[in-house]
C-alpha cells in the first residue's frame, strides 16, 4: 500500500496534509424503507433504536435508490458502475453453478483507494460477498478483488447453510461455524476495527434479514416467537431486523471513542423488503425484486465527522453507485485522482453532508434487473428511471409504466395506459430520451 504515495507523486496529484478518517460501510440485506420508521413511518416497523441513533448524528437520505436485488447492488457499491456495465443484473446462483460474476478487471473500492488515496489504507470485508461464482475462485474472491482481509460467507445461506450452522471463509480458508451469523459478522468487524492501522476502510455486508426465516437469539430482540418461522415469516423477519439493529449497536459501542469519532459510517439497504413480509400500507408484490418504489428505494444514513448538521434529512435523489465516489472523497482522493480511474456512474454525496438541503446533484436515478447475468441476450429485462416527479419503467415484453410521483395516486395510476397531457408527454419523452442515452 505504500506504493499509493509514490503513485500519487508520480501522477502529480495533491498530497494530503493530514491523515483521512476511517470509513465503514454497513449493508443490510433485504431491509427496505418500510422496516425503518425513520424512512417510512410504517406502523409495523420493528424497533431499530441504534440505527435511529446513528441517524441522529448524521444525515438520513430519504430518496436513495438501488437495484431491486442483492448481487447487483453489491457490484454497484463496490465499483460505482451500473449493473449493465458489470453484467451483474440478478442474484448469483448458489455455490457450484457456473455463471457470470463480477469480473476481476473491475476496479473495486479497496483497489481504487489503494491506488489513489493520498494515504495508505488497510481494508477489510466482512459478511456476505455474493459476487463470485465458478469458474472463478470463490473463497479467495474478496481478497483477489482488493480487500486485505475477508471473513464471511460466499452468498446467501442456502443449501444446508443456516444462520446458526454455516461455512465461513477467512482469507480463503473455510471452517464450520455455529455462531449466529449476525453476531459472528459483528464479532469479526469488532476484531478488525480494533486491530487495523488507521486510516482503514471496512465493508460489512450482513446476511440479515434475508431468508431463511429463523429465530434469532432471544437477547437480541423483543418479539414473542412461536411456531415455524416459515408459517409466520413476517414476525420472525422483524425479529431478525431488530437483532441486526442490536448487533450494529454493539459494534458501534465497542469502538474506542477516538476511533469512532474519526470514522464515517454509511448504512444502507441492498433492496426493498421481501414480498412475504411486507404489510400494509406497503404493497406486497411491489417490493423486493420489482422496480416499484418498494423494491428500489432503500434506507441510507451517513454519519461522521464531516456531517455539519447532525439529525438532518436529505431529499435529493441519490443512487447506490454514489457510494463509490463518496467513499473515495472521504478517503481523501481528490477529483483529479479520481479522474484517473475508469469512469464511475456515481456522484459523490459528500456535499450533502455539509448542506443536506443544497441544490440536487442528480436529475435522475436509475435501476435495472436482468437475467441471466452477463451481457445478453436476456430472458428478462427491466429498467427504471425517475426524477424528482416522474418515473418510467420499461420491461421487456410488457407495456411501459409511467407515474406522476408527486400526485396522490403515485404508482397506483399508470399514466401510460391512457391519453397523456402535454406536460405528461414532455416528461415521458424526456425520461425515455435520458434512458436511451444511458442504455442504448
């Protein structure tokens, strides 16, 4: 990593006068806005006091968007590039299935930080990877993609893997674990954050609250659980969300106060909540896996020393690809240094940390889902683009969906099914043109 300093000097890039702070990205699995009262006011949201406390020291982004399934969002975060560029447009199949993965040629966050940050960073990844399948080397993939250290699982807890009985990988070496997954991942994050040399970058991707539905340890939640989790997935799922919040609280409380004060935390969800656990007023069938708001709008909190107005909210449109340049900014990488990398689709969110109410930096956000993974041809393809008011969904083999998100009907009224007014036609044409310019 010391080569970073020499590379920056060779490129004539500005050197940092002081050490940048640490950055920790916390990624929840299948936790949509309806599961955090701060983002939805949902009457059935599980208790998440620790995430609310994190938001009280940071900025809560109320219009954050991403792809509607897990693997694509991970690729967007780690590369800053939309899914049609990486070829990761759907979740990767379980272990043993050969398919398109995140390619080694992609420049990931730790690789970018190592190359252009003005100070050497140590990097660690913890938890669910879910970006690599055969024929690539699955156990070593996070390390080969730039992380100095990895402890976690290759993907979802399927095929005999459960929250309390699964195979864990540590730097390419596998071993059996019976520790509750969320607890195990927080244990690893605590151990690494207390031993890494500052400044450091840590990516913590939880399996929770993705299925299998299960009974979390009693001390981590307040729900009264009985019967089969599969029979009542909604309450068991909510208990796992509360357990996740409890363990995130333990992670934050474990940190040395000085280290925590020098660390910026980014918490976000990877997609909407599962349809099986969605309750009114959220709409089942329009949640995870869909391009409706319930599938692509996610909670996002950024808290750290550069937040000028703790407890504020930002209503500007942001996208998961924006995490990439945001982290690079936080790590001290200058715009000139970032310009030497492969072009990112992201827009840094750091200006909102100073002024959450500032003029929006994006006119629109984009999301997509396609299969199979790769670069086509596709058997299924959907794309979404929206601006502050209008939203367009295009789906292969189906009619377009067009919504006025500022109206009372929102996504309950498809304007594309009837005659459009002149302003509606103009808004429709503009979104369609922007989509064509992005994805021919």
